[in-house]
C-alpha cells in the first residue's frame, strides 16, 4: 500500500477507504491533523459594565502572555492586587456572557453561576452577548499560521464549546435539564440563537480564507452511565442543532467532528443519521468497546487511551496493548479509527512513559498491512474490566 499524505490519510479513515495507517491527532509534532481556534474579538472588552465588575476575561492564558489579544482593563482591574491576575483564583466571563470559576491554576476552569436566569430577558441578553463572528481579525493570525505550518496537514478548525455546553452554562446545569420539560419553547429558542452563531462561525472560517478540511465542536452529552437525555428528548431538542451544524459543514465542503464525553451509545444512531463524520472520545471505555463496536464502519471514531483508567493508572506495556484494542474495536480493516492524544496530560497526571507508550503502540499496531489477518477475527472480550488490558491475539 502506498504511503498517503496526512490529508489523504484522514480522509481515507473517515470514509473507510483503506488508509495506509491510523491517522494521528495531537497538538505537537507527528500529527496528521493541525488544529486551530479563532481569537476573541478585539472589540470584546469585558469588565466595563456594572454587572461585570470583578469578572476577568475568559481567554486562554497564552493569548494574554503573547499579546495575541489585549484586554483594555476597567478601573477596578487596575488595582495592584490584580497585577498577577492570571495566577489568582477568580471569576471570568466569556463572549457569550457565561461565568467561569478559575482556581488559580492553568486550566480552563469550570462553569460558575448562571448568567441567564430569566427567559423574559432573552432578547436583552443577546443584545449584549452575541459574538460577532464576521471579524477578519478573529481568523487572520491563525489562518496565516496554518498556511505556514499546515500546508500538507488535515486542517481542523475548532468551533469551541458547543451549543449544549453554552446553553447549560447560561442557565445553570440543573435548571437547564429541567428546561427540557418545563420551558420547552424558551429552551428551543435559546438553542436556535446559539446554533445560528455557530453556523455563522463555520461560514466565516471559509469566507476569510481558512480552507478548512473539517470542523471540531466540543460538547459533552453524557455522564458515566448514559446520556443526559433519552433518545426521544435528544432528537426533539438537538436534531435542529447538530444537523444544521453538520449540514452547514458539508455544504462548505468540510467534515464535522464532535468531541463528546459520557456514555453516549444510545444517542449515537441519531448523530450518525444526522450525518456526523467522526466522534472524538477521550475515554472510549466510558461508553464501552462492546457498545461502540456496533458502530464500526458507520462512523469514524477518534480515541485516546482511556484517560480515566489505563492512560493515567496503567503500565506502559498495558498502554501499548490498549492501542491494538482501540484499532480493533473502534475501527475496521478499511479504517475508521484515529488516534487522539489528550493534550493536557499534566491535568490528568498521565505519566510521560504512558504517553510514549501510546506512540510505541501506534508504531506496532497502526500500519494496516502489518496487522495479521487473523487478529481481525480473533474473539473479542465480552466483559471488559475498566483497569485491565487483555492480551494480544496469538
């Protein structure tokens, strides 16, 4: 089999057309995928409204440190006690007006208090907190960067945290779940507004010259034991969301990838029906290999060695073997699996030896022509134990 370039390899894996080897998605050298995100609007300057006093901008630290985005500080933020604000525990606000809690360490934090507590103020809220996606400055720097570094890579442009995440942060998670039963009309209106903003972002990536191959959206739709909703509720509220986003990507000539944590197999048939091209799973074992294997050949699955168990708690030898079990259970002989390297290994405390073992496992098991034919038909484990990695086929 001839060697493919990165773009061809990812496309072949997505379409089950026989890639030479498993494509790799990482945020460093050796990746077939090059991922970039837009910058915040220069005109977005939080903290100046009375209701935003004490709220810092929710942006990645590196944007501040490298002056890729500069904050015009309000008077309260010029107090000397806030000089080193990036290292302080704090509340932050993003372009959607949602509030974040930051613990003073280098993570994205977590959603804080709700920002949209009254649906009667929906119109007023979005007059203030509707990001303008049609601003060339959002995209120009990262597009130029991709031209330099990603000429022969599969260019994946991030849409950020998705409509589910944004809406639940605005409303507060528990209230948001109740909205699906008590405030259906209002919630659907909220999701429609947010979805249209994301659709606009997809179009603007193309308008401003990014030439994307694909988009990725980050939306967690489940917990450890199942989705947040049964398939009927999920279809009612989220077909208008995800199908429109996926259709827009396809109309623009792009693939659509969805990062999703949680045990989501009950809603995967809907996502597949809506045209989703690929799922990215940080913890494939959370859904389960047995449950995911029924979708082999129907949708591409990017997977990391399970970050809740083996990647963080296993041995390097177990991590190497786990690579084969991902190739076998998430993909097919003709592709459909991609290796995803979780970027913040320091946050999950994955040992460097296990990260290196992931790479070694790919060197051993990711080239399709080197996989023994009988390995594809060797019986699969029926009952997977979360912290155990079965032996390789003989």
